[in-house]
């Protein structure tokens, strides 16, 4: 084991040396790292799922987290007080181990991608996973996918930090962790890829596609090797009555959007209620758990992840009046869970609520127009189709990820006709939420903290659009490798910015010298004729190429605490120096582009 760790450290050091020398192995490195992240995310997803089941077995006496009928058979006092006890543990754990005492999820991953150069804390990821496992195993009405996504993202960020990647590469590996986690959770590799592109990266980057696909496929293979190639939900055969149903599907998208808006607005209402009542942050999960337990006395389906209840809704096992009550109960229970500071995500609740609302809508559609809006010979097949379409529409409205949601439903059903219906409902739902509410759930979380993801990504795009070669400066001091130490000291005193660039006769960069680079021996006059510039130079400094963009340049400067960085032409490995990039020039170019952007926006109105 110790030998393996030492080898990894050696390989990491060698990789960093390669990057500093300008050799471009980025594509191969990203693919290799993506495969490793996919393996890790797949096993972590399995571990998270098994962890929830194991702790739940200790608390309630059964392992199956998806079977709501087992919750229904528990004594009333366990249903009522179990979530409250879990909330008590979670509240104090978060207070002790996580900054701010709050749970972590997809919103933090989006923030890290847009604002932090793809950097996240693995420590926070591990503590967040513990809090989330505890929350779900005690019956908190939330999903396990969001926490798994956060954990996978922190692994991707950790790998990128060990490889010393620039922010662009770090974001890609962060997205690899997200894609792998979603793919592992739903057995849906396509949905994982597009969720990472839609939500985390924020655009469809061709250069990021290969590693993200690799991570997603590998994670899917890992989970399928354990659980088999089965969809996330147990489905019944579905059928569409006729093409006249498509207007009804569009209307279902509108209804699902209204329900999604009610859900998204209910979470901050619960947060505000806790604040108005003056309940300390670490006590809120316990109070919320007691309320969730009270709801579960009448509707045990709301407890836990809820996959079993979602499958029951998709198979039309609930009567229409119960579906209406269950939709209200699940909305309230999940809003209380998330608004009270429990760990957990919104993926599973969104799918649950969408299936319930769709099933209820299908029942009404069948009553209004039997034989047209649902097949007369098999009414349950028709209602089941509406339940599945409603699941996709509601989830897309909540997550703000329409393409990945459509692909997820397609991977679950492999039914093209039904996927077309889902597309129509998803478009209607997303458009309605955008018009009546604005940001989807994750962006709304960040907005309440004062973070505008749209503005953040626009500003990041500004830096990506500016090439280093456009603002490179020839304002730098140079010296030859054979310059004696006495002359080096003299040149350093007059060098702009206190840095010398050691350049040979072919204009190739050898290294850099600053006062901080000089050892105490360099100030010994007896060594003046024995030591030359090459001997005291930092031989492999961080460097850029003219084709690099300012976002990556700024990230490299900040990570290496460099204010001035050489720019080279390294097409043939020559490292011929073009000039130097100064941090002040990067910020000046950025500010000028920002002013131009705001001026153009003002002129358009």
C-alpha cells in the first residue's frame, strides 16, 4: 500500500513537470482521469445507497429504502419521532463539521464550476455525504441523487487539484463527477452526460464531451455490475390513445409547472418561518423532522427517498383522491425537509411529485374524453403514460435541465412515441416556469444567497473569449543563461517587476529569477564568478501559450501566486518566448470587456 502511494506521488510530480514544460497531454490525461472518476463515482454511489439502507436497518429494522409499505407497518411513534431524532443528529453534525452548518448539494457544485474554477473541498464532500446518509436513513423526505452528485463532484475536483489542472480542466473533471453520479443513480448514462453539460458547465462544450462520456459510461458499468441493467423505476406497459392526446400533454406540462412553482416557493417559506420563530440553525432539522413524521402518519409514502412510492404512482396503484392528497403531502414534507436544513436533494421528490400529478391528470383526462385522451380498452395504460410524462415535465421544471430529463425518460422507457410526448410536456413546463417564476430550483438557491449564475457565466465567458496572445507584453527584463551572479543581482535591481527571464540565443525560455528564488549563498561575493544565471533560475516555471484564454491564465496565476507569466510559442517544443502576461493587464482587459458588454446591453434597449 505504501509503495502504491509513493508511486502515485511520483507520477503526480512527473505530470506537473510535464505540464510546466508545456507538453500537451491534456486530452489523454483528462480521459484517464475521467475513467478514474467514473469508477470512484460508481462505487461511491453504491456505497451511499448501501449506507442509507444499513443505517435505516439499524433505526427501523428493514433495509429496503424503496418500499413505502414497510414504513406504513411501523409503530406510530417511530413514524412520528424517527425523523425528528435524525434531524437532531444531522443538525448538530452539520454545526460541527460543515461551514455555516448547512447541507451541501448541486447548488454548491454549480457555484464551484462558475465562480471557483472547479475547485471544491473533499472534506466538505465527505462530511456532507455523512449528513445526507443520516438524513435519508431516518426518513427525511428528500432524494439521494443530489448528495451523490455533490460527492462525485468533490472527487472530480480533488483529482484535478492533484493533477494541478488549470480551471478549464478542473471544470471538466468536476462535470465528469456529476455525470458519473447521475448515470450511476438512474442507470442512465446519456442523462448523466447532458445533466453535467446543462447544469454544471452551462453550455455544450465539445472539448469536454469525451471525458464526460467516459466517466458516465464507466460509472454506469460499475452500478450495473452490482444491481443489473435495470431502470431506476418499475414500470408497466404504457400506451397512447391517439395523436389528439398531444394537446393534453402540453396542458399537463403547464399544470406540472404550476405545481413545481408552488414547490419551489414553499421551501424559502419554511426557511423564513424558522427565522421568524428564532429557531437556531442546528435545531431546525429536528423541528422539521417532527412535522414530517406527523405528515407520514397519514401518508407514509412521503418518507425517505420514495422510489417505491414513485413506482406505485407510475403503475397507477393509487386512487384519484389519494393522489391529490399525496401530492399536497409530499410537497409539504419535502419543503419542510429541505427548508429545515436536512440533507438530501430534489431529484427523487421531483420525480415522485411529477408521477403523482401526471397520474391524477391522466385520470381526469380519461373521464373527460374516454377513448380519445386515453385508450378505452386499457385505461390504466393511458393513465400510466400521463404519470410518466408528468414525471418528466415536473422534474425538468424543477431541475432546469430539459434535455437531460427527456433523455432520462427515454432511457427508462426506450419508447420513442412516449418520449415525444415528454418533450412536448417538458417544453411547456420549462417555458411556464421561466415566464411565471424565473430561475429553476438550484439557481434559485444561489440567487437567495446573492449569486447570479447567469451573470457569473457571462463574465466567465468574457475571459474565455480573450486570447493571451492579444494582450501579451514585451515589457520584461531578460538575461542570458551564462550571466554571472554579480551581474544578475545588478539586473534584478533595475528589472521591471523584480523578475528576470533567462533566455538563450535562440529566444528559448530557460527559466526565471526573482529575489525570492535566490538562496542565501547567492549573496556571497566569493561565488560571483562561479555561479551563473542558469544555476539560480527556476528552470521550469509555469508558462502560457498565445492561444490560451484569459480565464485559464488567471486561474494558473492565482493557483501559483504568479503576477507575471511567460508566454511562449511551443508548437515544436522550442519554448520560444513571445512576451510576458501581467496580471494587471488581464484585469484591465477583463474590465474593458465588461464595460463594453454593459454598454452594448444599454444600447439595445
